[in-house]
């Protein structure tokens, strides 16, 4: 309720705008993956009440929808309709926060957008007109329920101001009644609220500093006493026979907070011994606290003499508040002075800036596919983004973050066109060094490099966010680096971000050049918020910082970090620091942010280190740049196994020449990988993606980093990375080989596999998903047949073991043990095939709780549902593996594979054909899915595509089925290939959580690019090169971003494949999650193998082109060890498919097969298509 009084002499009109971000989810799920969680929320506006409604769609048949409502009322007569907004992007604007939303810019207004907005908010705007001395009362009311009628009732009731006023009156009455019932005073409530504040915000003064000295702390010590560690802990060290007053106060505060919904574990550590603790428990059991003893959010009583000292240390370290029996009453202890002194008082004497307005930069070199936001350099090695960061306007950013994933096999970072992103080590989810932002709207950085002019006090950043340089920033994303360049105030600034080729260190190389007539005195301050875990919210109270005198580095460790507890994260600079701090509160200021750091208004940083701080690393260095000269400085962020390694890494990389050498080594590394195959075709967009960007996406992001701006997995998915490494067999086959061995080691003794697992521990999930294990023999066959590396089949790999799933379990998250059993890779494949060959009543493979489409987790959850796609896919795997068995002389296994493949083919043709296409699956009760009999999901693309890919389906049927795919699922106008149609919504079918997605989003009736690539592959196999390329370009992100209008629609990066494209208004044609998608590997292979026809078979090449008839020619250069094969395809006949003749170095070859020899020579191969 807001009351506004006009104390002036003139009439005033005011706009009052509310803003709330809609979650409708539990905190843990929202924190883990907010971008995903928001996809299930829809909004609508009710004109009758002026209310906004939000609904979270249920993800399962038995789950109820969750509803929220936001409504406003006023005592003034309505002068106009209430304005509203539910799209957060439209409210804030890209790169902005609630401090400066775009809707308050001149001409800004609320758009009235509702529906599947993808990032929902509640925003209502009322205008009030006040005569002199007049008063206006305006209420904004937010409510929630699990029933639509209930929230509708709330809207109708509180659309009238009287209802809101009565609510306040009733709340006051209830409050007084509650005080009386609980025998509390207003002073008690004030005290308990202060206690709650220290629980929520972890007041350093209330914690125990000595408990954080341990190198490693284990939650198992909490579990031993029934304490989960999931809730905040308040520890009271007291004597149960003596400290009655304190214990009573704290228990009353605990009860009060629990009634208000704030749960925390209250641990009473009785220092009086076992007898005293027993008496305390008996007393509690006889009172109202009996029902919460030993329960989550309840009370735990321990006897100090009977509790292991390590356990006591662990509990004290975990506690957000530690109270002492000897410390006086609760009020006295909550008044403890902070152990951290107040910030230093010296402030920087700012002077008027004389910097001229930054001129527009010279045009960037001719860029390919320029779309007014960015384009490719002529050689295709970089994507260049131009960001107008001339203040006071906010930077003119692309409509979504345009990112780069920079990684080596064990360490990496993510950058965007706006800033420095985040950094991780070993596991991009479980060991984030700095915060991952899953917020494509604000893209708030957890790492920032600030520059400050020491003469004027001006502060800016060389990156567009958070405080751009008042100039146009040229951002270059390349393989292994990102670079930000700009010119402002006669100072050219260039910041290059890279990761060392093999060491766990991020290198930020800053170069400043002074083209003015006076010397420039600048400080550069690098700031990083420590996480050292998954979420900063959980780890901030656990991180301990210190300064290393030898290297000058700020080091941080998290003793609670499990597998990573022994590691030291560090930040360092290439020259001695002027000042530093590890206190984030001191640096940003109370309620501060990276957009206005308080510390940069002072001369120096506070030199604070140690435990009980809000942890960060901030390093300030001086830079003086004479006229016409340049100066450089390097900042590092990394993680080491110990202090000696910190010193080594700082010595090795905090050096200007060595930092530059590291970047050169990174570039050479990527060139060696990416130039293994180079294509030159009439399609420039295909060339760009194939020659640099697709394989970079596969290896840097999918295999090494396993993270992106939209999903930060950290884990290996069994089917996921196995598919990814299929594209690497030509350029870096050792990566493929290594991952096959890594995956085989995640197979259970029974033959099933972990669906996903986290390195290094191997903790992960065992499921009833049925397709995972098929991918091991598929990828083994692909690798062995391509490279000829038969030795892989005899590599010994152990199995893993864990309890079998119970009948009522769909999955189990655990850490398996390494089994005493081992087998060759070949035996692992056989065990996967035998375990996977389980059929249902139609003779088709069982669906389980998913068969590539994890969202269809209820189709076969009872163990009877069958998958048509699994049938075609498994048939393909069996056929291919039979060739391996034959080559090994294992004729019985080869026969076993062929017999089962034929049985599947027969069953599929008999039971899966729907009349115009192949069905998708059968539910547990026998109901077909993907059938004309269904009201939703009548046709699904993947069984049609794999019927073709298998090579075993009836040719007439596959031709008809693919025509239906082109007619019903290919949407040229929106630039997408839908997974299925129509999407799930209100129909009777209950396939699983896929139905929770808004129709047209992700798998639910949008384009799921992974499947779309299979449609292209099937098209090429059917011999239509023109259509195959046309469909390939429907996927190519370059083709979605050719103009500014296209970018505004597609939004995401033009140089990275998107996992999905939305298929329904208002988002039709919008790109979804980019970078972290298995479709990049298939997209590469489709072009190289299915369209361009490049096929390696051991030490030889074969060719099966299927290209557009209008292509006159194209070329592939293949680096085979020390030899290079320049392969020229002649399509002068305009046929586009088939091979008429092949010559090698001018001589015909037998069987149209080119032998490969590592002889250090250049070889010319000429193919006549026809």
C-alpha cells in the first residue's frame, strides 16, 4: 500500500510502476537453472480486474499447475486503463538492470505483452493525479494458489482498494492475537527478526572464525547427527542446566521464524555433558518442541563431550550464527561488533573530465554476412561484433548474449560481447571459480576489469558492460580468445582474454596506447566474485581468502568443496599491486553492484583478507602511459593444487612475453585441429561454419567445457558426448578414442549405463532411459571403421556397480563403485547390445523413461511402452556392429546381430506404419503415439529420418514418410524443421514433462536441431542434393542472421548452432539454447559426409556426394598426418550425386577408392560426379 500526498501548490501527475520477477518454483530449482525453469510459465491479463496472472504448467499428469496473480487498486477514479508488462526483456532492455530499465527511457512504455514470454515478470502501472493537498492511496497485491479460481477470486477482491485496506487491518489484528497466543512482546518480535536477518545474510560477527581454518570439511559430519546441511544452521554452545534464558530465547526465535516460513536447523550443543543434554532433551520432549526434535528445520541436541571434535568443528564452520552461553542474552550477542573495520575514509578527489567525446571508429575490415551487429572477418577466423557503448545511453547490445566458450580440456571461461562472463576449473558446474549467469537479459558479469583516470576520477571498463568506455567497442570472438578494443579520450584500449593451452589459468592481457599529447595516469583494477562451488549463494560463507606474499596473488579456498576442497583459486597481476582486497562488500559498497563499485571512489583498496568476508578478489595496479607510447599489464585467474603450483603459474603467465606466447600457442593448437579438413564450396556460409566454427563448438564447448550461457552442465552425458566426438575422428581422433574409453568405464555390470556423471568423482544418475547404451557400439563402429584403429576393441576397461533400480524407481542419483569386473571395449559393446535388446508386445524395443527424447519420460515408464525410433536406431547399430564382429572372426555374434536386426525390421514394417508415416511409439497401455489417430504429436520427424538412415525400411514407405515431413514439419517461412506436430497442450495424451513446455518451445513442437540434422541426412541419402542443402541452410545460424530484422527475430549468435528454434507465435523463428548442443557434431557430419560425400574407411577414402545440381565444383583439403590430399569434385554434368570416376595424382584408382599414405606429400584427387 502506497500513500502519496501532494504538499505543493500545483497539481501533480505521477506514474507508479510495480515490478516483480515471477518464479513459481522452489528456490533450489530456480537457482540451479532459472532460464530452463521459466520456459514452463505463461502469463495473461484480465481486463475486468486489471490483474495479471501467471501459471506454471504441470510437468506430469498428476501434478497441479501453480498460479500467481498481481493486481492493483486505488482510491482515485479510474482515468485510464492500467498499463502492464510481463516480458522482462521488454521491461529492462538488454544489458540493463532494475536500476535503469529501458521502459523509463524517453518514449519508453509498457508493451502489454503476455503469453509464453520466456522470462516472466509482473508489472502494473497506474497514473495518479493529485491536486494540492490531495492524497492518493494505491495498493499492489500479489497472491498465489494452486487453483485458477482461487487466484481469480484474489484478483476480483483486491481490485478494490477497500479490500486491501481491510487486509492491513486484519493483519494487524492477527499480529496482536499472535503475540498474545505466543506470549510475545513487540520487542521479542524485533529481536527475532534481527536473528532471522543474521540467518539469511550470514552476519560475519555472529560466526566462529577458528572453525574455518580446516583444509577440508565434510558434510558427512553433519549427516552423522541427522543434520542435512541444506538449511542454515544456528549453533548454541551452552549448558542446558545453567543457560536457561538464552536457550529459551533462541528456541522462541526458532519457533517464530518457523511459523513465518523461515526454516533453519537449531543445534543445541550442551557443554554440561551427557546428563545435562539428556535432561534438556527430556524437557523439550515434554513441550511444544517435541514434534521438531531431530527433524529438518527443527532442533538437534548434542552433548559436547560425547561428540567427535571433528564433527564439532564442522558444525561450527557450517553455522551462520554461533551463540555462547557465556555471551549474555540474545540481544547482547546480536549486537556484537563486526570483526571487519569500516572502509577507509580517503576518497578520490574527482576533477572535471576533459575527455573529448569518443569519435566513431574507422570502419572494420570488410565483414562477411554483416547484419548491422556483426560479421565474419574475410578469413572466417573471427566473428566481430560492434557495440556502441557511448554513454549516457546503455550499450547497444545484440538482442541476446553473443558468447564465446574458451577452454582447454580441464579449465575454461565463457565471455560475451558485453563482458568477461565466468570461469571454471575441471567441472564447469561443480567447481565454478566465478558466478555463472543464466540471465540473457542483464548478462551481469561476475568478473570485471575497471580502468580509472587518476587525474579526473573517471571510471570505465574496456568491455561494454558494466561501465563501457564511452566509445564503440569492437569485440572479436576467435578460436581460443576474445578481444575488446576501443578508443576514448586519446587512449586506445585492447583487452584480450584467453586460456592457457594446458594449464588451469585464464589470461587477461590489457594494452593501453596513448595517442594524446599528455601523459595518462590510470589504474587498472581486476575484480572477481569467488564461488568455488556451484552457487555463490551457498558457498560465499565458506570461502576463505588470503594473500600470498611470494607471488602477490589473492588466493581462495573452499574447505567444503568436496573433490575440489584441496585446491587454491587465485588472482594475480603481472606487476606489483598498488592495493588489493578480498572483501566484496568493501569493494562494491553496501547494496552496491558492479555497475557502481564504491571502492573506486576511494584512493586505494582496503587490503582485507581472511575468513568471514564476503569473498572476492580485487587487484589494483598503476599504469602510466607517456604520449605516443603503450603499456601492458596481465591479470590472471586460475586454480592450483597447492601453493607451489600457484607460484609456478603466476611466474609463468603473469609475464607479458609469456602471456603473448601462450595466446600464440593456443592459436596454433586450434589451427592444427581445424585445418585438418577445409572445404571450399559455392556456399560461403557452409564454408565458414565447416572450416572453423562447428568443430570449435564441438570440442571447446561440448567436450571440454560442457557449459554455455544457457546450460552449465559440467557433467558428461553418456549419449551426448559420444555423439559429439563422432565429428572429431578426422581432425583429432585421439579425443574420440579417449572419450570412448571414458564412456565405457561408466557401464554397469548389467550392461546399462549412467545417463550422466560428474567428473572427477563419477557421481551421476542411473535411469531406465533405453537409448544411451546403444551409442557405445555405434560410436565404436564409427571410430574403428573410420580410423582403422582395431586395437581400441581390445582395450580393457572396468565396469561400475551400484544397487539396481527398485521397481518404483525411475532413476537413482549415486556414486557407483568401480567393479572388480573388466572387459574389452568389444565386450562392453556386446553387453550393451544384449542388455538393450528388450522388446515389447509389438516386437519393438522398450521405451523406458526416454529414448533420446528425455521429455517423453512417461510413455514407457511402466516397462511396457515401445519406441519405434529405438527400433530403427537399434537396427542400424546392430547392422554396423555385425561388421565389426565379422572382422574379428566372431561369426556367431555377427549372426546374432543380423538376426535381431531382421526381426526388428519385420516388426517395424508390420507394427509401426501408420498409413502415411511411421509412428513414434506405443504407450504402456498400447496407445500409439505419432499417429493420425492422435490429437497431438501426430507425426514425429525422427522415426521417418532413421527409417531412411537405417537403409532397411521399405523404399516406397520412406519416400511417402519424408514427403509428409517436408509438408508438415518443414516451415520455410519461419526457417525451421519441427520435431513433431501438433505440439502437446490440452490433449489427452500424457507423454511426460515435454507437455509442460509451452507449445512450440524446445522439444514440444519447435525445432530440436539435433533431430533436424537427421532429416537433412535422410534427405541426402534419398539423393536430393538441392533439398538437402536447402534444409541444411534452414539450420545454419548464418542464414538466420543475414539482416538486422532477422537478428531481432532469431536473437542468438550467428556463428554457433542453436539446440532449438521456437516454432509458435510470438516466438516463431527465435533461436533457443546455443553452443551447448549435440546438434553441432551432427550438423558438421551431415555436410561433410552426407552432402559433400567425404568418407574415410581406415587408410582409404571413398566418396558419396549429394550436392545441388547447380554447383559446378567444390574442393576438400584433408590433412592426413604428414600428407595433404586436395580433393576436387567436378559437377559439370549437373547431376549432383554419384561418382563417375576418381583419379589420384592423375591416375585412375580401383574401386573408386583412394589409398591414404603419410608420405609428407601433396596429393591431388579428382572426382567426376555422375
